[in-house]
C-alpha cells in the first residue's frame, strides 16, 4: 500500500480499488514505525484520517480535486494553521501559526491529506539535516556492507527521507541553494525547484527571500508534474509571485524529447570530483541523445563565483529575515533577563543553533557600513552576470544537464565540523537559485557502494514542462527502481 | 508674490565674539491618509484599542509578506507633484535593520537610495508678506513603527502595534531655512499643502505630522558661501532635534538649540554631531545619542518587494486631478485685490479659502475679506472654534455682504443680522424681510424722522447752525428714530438739505 506513487494511488482511488482511509492508515502506521529515521517532527495522524474520510466522501460522490485523498508530508518550513511549525529551530519553540501557507492551502484545496511535518535543517540552512533542533534525519539508504548512518541531504532531509522510505506518497520541500534537489539526489527521489515566483512564498518561513522557492519531492517525475500543478499559483499576497498561468505539467510530459537541445556546461567538470559522477553525467547525455536529443557543450563562465556569491546573498537576507525572532512576540524567550538588550541576546543565543548564528553573523557583516560595497554589492553584480550566462546559453539550447551533487550521501557527522566542505554540496545547484531558474533532480543510478546518485536538468524560466519531459526520458532510460532496505523498523 | 531664495534676512544671534547665523533643514514625517497600512490591509484609524489594528504582516509573523498599498503610492506621488517635485518612475524599497520591541520585523521598510520623489520646492510665507523658497531634497515612503508603552507597569513595558506599518512620507528639505520663524512657516506651509492635497491630515496632536529639525550655526556670511558653492564646510556641525510636534515647539527648539551651539563654540568647545530631544516643558534640547552611537542600519533592497515602477501616464492623470494649491490660490486672491498678507492668511487652510471664495462670490474681494476677518474669524477665535464650526454658511454670509453692498441693509444692521442667523439660524434675506431690517432709503420716511427730531429739539437746531459738526448728533438721532434702518448717507444728505448746512459740514 505504501509503495503507491501519487499517480498510481490517484488512479486506484478513482477506480475505487482502495480508499483514502486505507491508504492513509497504512501510511500513518509506516510513519509511526519509521520514527528511528526522525523524518517527521510532528505527526498529525488524526488530522490525516479525518481528511482521508472527507476525501472518501467526495470521491464516493465522484467529486474531488487533483490530489483528492493523497497523503503528503509537509516540510516544517510551511506554516500550517493550528499545527506546530518550527522551521527546525528552537527559537520558534512550539509556535502554532494562525494561518496556512498559500502552497499548503492549495494542496488541501486540491484534496490532499496531511500526514505531518517533516524535519529539516534549522531555517533551511544546511545540506545534511544535521543542523535541525530536532536532531538529524537518517537516510533510508545505507552503503553496501556498512552500518554507518548516512545523511538524507538537506535542508529538506525529512521530506527526502519520507519519500524514499515510503512514509508518504510525496512531500513538499523548499530550495534556496539546492535544498530540494540535493536531498532528492542522495535519496534516489525526484526533486523539483520551480522558477522563482512560480510557487507563492506566503506563509513559508523565510530564509533568503530572493532565492527561496517551494517545490515537490516525489517518487517519480510524473508525480513531480502532478504535485507542482497543485502547489503552483499566482498569489496576490506574494509580490514576487509571477502572473503566468500554471500549465498542466502532467499532460506536457508527453511528446518525447526529439530535437531537444541539451547543453553540457564545461565549467561543471570539477577537478577532484568522483569519477562515478562524471561517468553518470556522460551516461545521462547518452540516454538523452539516444532518444533524439541534440547534445552540445556550452559555457557558463561565471559558475565559479556562484558559491561565494550565494554565501553572501543568502546570509545577508537571512540576517534580516531572522531579526523578527527576538523573544518579544512569539517563540522562545530567555528567562531571567533584566533589560531588552539582554532579552534579545539571550533569547537568540539560546534559540538559534550554531550554523544559523554563523550565517546571521556573516550576513550582518556583509551588509555593514564599509563592507557592503566589497561584499553585498559585488555579489549582486555577480548574480546578474551568473543569470546572464544562462540567458546567453539559452539562445542555443533548451535545457542544461549537470550532476545534481558532487557525491552520494555521506555519513552523519562527516562534514558537520567543516562548513566549507558542507557548503560545497550545493556547488551544482546554487547557480540555479541565483538565476531564478527551474531545476530538477532525477535519480539516475547507484554508486559502486549502492548509493543513489542524481542528475540535474536546468530549464528556462517558467519552462518546468521541458525539464520534466527531459527528466522523464532520463527516468525511463535509467529504469531506476531501487528502494532502500527497510532497516529502521527493526531499529 | 516676491519669492527669493536666500536673500531674506537671516536670524542673527549676537554672541560675545560676533554675530552668528542659523541654518535649518528639516525631515518631516507625514502620515499618509489612507484607509489601510503601507503593506497590509489593517486599518489606520486613530484611537483604536491597543493592538486592535494589527495584521500578521504588521506583527512580523513568520512567513508573512508585504504587499504595497497602491493608494499610499498614489498619495506619495500626489504629494510629490504638490511639492513641484520630480517623480521617480522607478523607486526601490529597502530594509533599514535595527532591533526595537516596537519594530516587529526587526527592520523598517523604507526607501534609501532610490526614493519615489526627488527634488522639489516649497515657498514659505513670512509675516512681512514676502515668500522664501525652501528646496525639497526628496520624499520617500516608509513604514511607521509601533509604540512602546513604559508607563503602564513598574516592571514591564508594553507594545502597541496599531501604528506598526502605517505609511509615512518622509519629506527632507535642503538646509534652506534661516530663522525660527522660517522653520515654523515651512512646517505650516507644508501642512497646508498636504491638507489641500488630501494626502495627510496634518494633525500634529495625533502624531500625523512630526518634524526632525537639523540646526547648525555659522559665522555671518558662511551660509551665502554654502549657497554659492554647495560645500557644507562653510556651515557648522548640525544637531538633529527629533520628533518635534508643533509649529511653536519647532520655533522654540531652534531658538534654544542655536543659542546652545553659539555658547559652546564661543566657550571654546566644538559641536558634536548628535541626535537631541526637545523638552517642551523645560523648553530645552537634550542629548539622545551621539554619531558614534548611531545605528548601522545595514540598508539593502527588500527582496520581498519588486522595484516600484510607475506608469508615466498614471502620474500624469494624478497631476491633472490636483486641486489648486495654496500658492496659486494666494496669487489669484491677490489678483482679486487682496493684500499678500490677507491672501496668505486666507489660503493657509483650504476650508477657510473655500469659505472665503464662496463668501466673496460677486462682491468686493476686500469687503468680503474684511467681513470674514472681522466678523467671522473674530467670533471664532473668541470661542476657540475653527472655520469648520461656523454655524452660518458662506452663502448666507455672501447674502449679508451683498445686501450691505447694494444698500439693502446698513453695515450696523449687517452685524446684528449675522448675530441673529449665528445664534438662531435662518436665511438672512428672509430675516431682513420678516423683521423689517431693510434699510430705509425712502426720503419721505427719512424726512419725517428728521422733522420729528427737529420738532423735539428746537434748541439743537440753533446750535447746529452755529456748529455744523453737530450734524452727526442729528444723524444719530434720526438713525435711532428709524431703528437703525435708515441709510446713514441718505440721512446725512437730507439733514444737510433741511438745515441748510454746507457740504463740508
């Protein structure tokens, strides 16, 4: 029951082969049994069953939305009305929002069922889910002949683990520098970061406003198309939401990729990258070529500036976005303080984890008088150049194929003491956020150790349909049907 | 109008070492008249219970996003146009970052390098009837903060977020004011302009308008050098006096601050650039924080908002809808025949100017102005009322003044008539008819009254022949006899004729 995809469950519900209650009950049980993975921080079984019953009523009448009765996991960055929302941080404490994010509201309006809220790096700052105040999430995958626990990627690590371990049919994620695509790639799942402005940011706890974007994390490319269609909307409550109609992505999956021009950026061939990554990349190009695509080498000359640019822009925005967590109105408030300055200092020191504090400090620094021009202003110029690189190559090609990550999942604790090593996980993904483009991570193979690896397809702005179609081509060619062994139930 | 940019006499402070000039610039925060806040739908009404007009956005809740209120943008553009300023079709909202309990987001959304309105100008009207040009540097839109309440409990401070997120226009002048009178006159004129435009109610008591006043002093001549080459080195170090909330306090604060600075400099000290508070009870300014203690606001463009792009045609539409502003109205009133001073007084408030215009319709401008000043405003001032409280309509007053002009009633009856309609109401023309107040110009009636007075006072008739000046006594008696309704001119003429008095008598 829990191996259903969104598409297959939808069809089975429609054909009345199963009920949403049966499906939801099975998933609620799976979620409970998988607590050792720590994928969920808040389970909402009662709410799930209630929503499932309501869906069954509608389905019985032949009614219902595009996601009617389909159980989903929601990253804990989305504000959910009446359900605790922590953003993976102690500073929000037991914050219960009195409002529902636009994206999740869209999902409930489409009939989806909420299973709970998934774990994540604190304020989405991390690439391994180790910065969460709720503790790390464990990747359902383990390397061959090894018992060492691996990270599920981050920041949407709870969502990626939940999808990979069949603890939901699909999940929402958010992606500021790779937080959907990187965890998807290291868990053998599909992750799509839509074009900036495609999904509303209203009600999503902000990390870096000019980069944050919600997207689907699913078992298949088709599911990503289905889920994106319901998540996306034009939202007057988000000034950066873009007024372009949302197409039927699932329908647009058809048609193949004959004649599709696929760019291979030479700057993404990094020295010291594992040979398995390069080999997989080549294989991906061959698969696409075999289905009629035209492969061409392209150049994105400012790629090398992407990571430093990102680590100026994102912390700068974060330092300001996180100023509202001050212990005054909601969330954690330090005790035993006598004045307002110590209330701020103590509440924030206690409430924020070290990585978040590090980024607030970096962000505050790069915006400070005397440093602004040297850092923030230059980063903005570079951001323009990075975006222009893409504009140039899209005169020649339709999509860009790159590896999704520089390597497979690593062991818990391996990189947590070395921020720069951790930041390098996003080397292939951050450019896409800086340019505001859509990017899709698709599972494409296993390492010799049996760990999943993914490829990334980068598209033109608002052309999610084309990368989904190319992603489907890779998915079909790779015939990736591996699943992790269920070790957590025993644990 | 005789506008001059810098040639009016500066206020001179006589120090022990010589004469000093004052230089003043101002930053005025004017609350935009709008039903809802700058970036949220919460109400802006004054006087609500604390924290009753707060949206999730205003409270800085996680994940909440600002959405620009178009009405506020329109009001800023309207104000910019009223200040004869350049409207920037592209402007940017920035975040000004600092921590304070009444600032829920931890930043104020403001405009830093790219404001919505650029350079403009305001003519201020001085008591001697002259006008002085004060340059406007810029106008930008920003959010107001909430209010910290420290006096509700000995142990706790409270925060009222009703004001949080309300739209403010910050209007920054060039350092073009040179006396406390000019500073107060600027604020008065700016208030008149925004009230005419309907973009700010200008209620300083409610905090709708407040000024930060920058004051410096320099040796006589320094200012002219500054105006010649634009270099601030000719001016003294300035101090900013925060949140001054009345015209009178602005003048007092400038006076105090300038003298304080002169005393320090003459005593061998130097002025530190700092922010100061004006204490209206003690009539002094006090240090708030020095330049070194000033915040580093870490301004950067707000990524939640797109650059604000305005359509030139839209701006043009707003321009066409602007009302006549005080300066134009004043010029028109002067052309009617009013003195510049009278015209300035009348245009200071739009309601007053409108009232005057309705009152003056078809009658002599000067006579109408005198009637308004002497009879209406005098009475209002006595009762501490404003023009909005007048119980007699401008049209009714117009009827009274018209009746005086065409001889229907006498000037004295006019005053009585105003008193009647003021206290009892009614249409002046009907009251005149109903109570028989019509001026008697019928020579027969006047002659009869004269005969009656002569008959009763034969001795006076002899006296007046010897002393023609006594004719005035006769006029008075005849007026009394007619109940004040006789036309004094007609009485005078008839008396002279009857008593054979010389014309110059």
